[in-house]
């Protein structure tokens, strides 16, 4: 199995990653929103639409 971040062989201690560094890179991607699971709920779609329409109305 190879590391999903860098492609090196995995290490049992950090599986599925090869190192703590790659595990932290993956965690950072989840925390900053690079990875996202799309929602199919209707309420979420409406909330997203209202959020984008209010962006121009917010004071800086």
C-alpha cells in the first residue's frame, strides 16, 4: 500500500501514511476545507444559496 500524500510505502505506525508529516498534511487538508463531502440535503443547498447572496451585503 502506498501513502496517499506522497506515494511512498506506508509505515504500520502511521498507516495509511508513510510518516507523521504526511498524516499531518492530510489532516490540514480536512481542517482547511480542501477535502469536503458534498451534501444532497435540500436545506444545505438553500443555506449555501443564501450565504452567497449575502456576501455582497456584508460590511468589510
